[in-house]
C-alpha cells in the first residue's frame, strides 16, 4: 500500500501561494463520516504518488497529529494553466464497504500485425473506461493487448477487456475499444466531416435560392 504523508494547514486562499513556494501544495481531505480537513502535502512526494496510483488506487494518507491513517483516492487535482504544475488536490476517503464508480485508463500494449505488416493505423476509440467496484478492488489501469489485431477485420471490444471478477465495466460490451484500419480508410474518415459540412452548406444555399419572398410572389400592381 502506498503511503503519503501530510500536515494540517491554516493557510487559505491567497496565503496558499507561500505554501507552494515552500514545496507544498494545499489539499482537502473529505468523505463520509469525517469532517473536512485542510492539509498540505509535499509536492514532489505527491507527484510521485499520483504517477503510481492514478485516481483509482487507494493510498494510505498519514496526517500529522492523527493516530490513524486515512484510506483515500486522489479524487481530483487542479493544475496551473500555464506551467501545468499541480497546485491543489482533493483526497477522498470512501466507504470501503460500498462499491463506487471510477474512471480507469486503458494502457495499450503489444504490437499489431495489421499495423506492422499491413501498414495499417491503430485507431483507439476510447482511452479510459468507467468501472464499478469496492474501493480496494479498483484497478490502477486496464491493459489492452493489441497483438490480437492481425487483420483489418479484427477489433477489440469492451467485452474483450480482461478484468477481475470483482470489477464491473459500465460501458456497452459491444463498443469498439481499438482496431487497425487501412491508411486510406483513416484518411477518408478524417476528410468525411469536411465533406459533410460542404454538402450541408450546398443544401442550405440551394434552399435559400428556392425560397421566394412575398414581394416576388405577389403580382405586380397595375398603375
């Protein structure tokens, strides 16, 4: 179990800027049965932890001055729009006896013969998937073996994903996760929206030309 250390903080609002300058980020601990706690975590340790746990793995949060640790999920993070650095985190302690939903990333592994040998292009239809499970059973990631894509007729579906019996996938089982497509087909798909827009414009223009105003329709009055 991954462990993250933290300390209580009193800095709020603009005062948190100094906290960041000292190598910490402000965070909030919350969840059913506990009062919200304003805490601070070492930015380097947090980034390292987040890379390992993601948003779907439980971590043990130790708060300075508290006897017991908290089992939490990194529920949300805020980043600086310019630097991309993490500037705030929400740490959620769920009820460990109840199932929850979480977004889990898909990790594509292996090599597709259709891509390598036939010159196709790997098309990833989805990059993450919502699952339901007890907090302790949530997977960090779900691996997708693309070596099964031997031809352009092959496709990996949601129901083909390998997960444990304790995890439920909340997505249409027949939805395509990934496939290998001929380069020509990919180019056609990329051009298709543009062609459709051109056709729509043409249709609108045609309709506008076909519209006759009341003045044009009315017979000219004899003087």
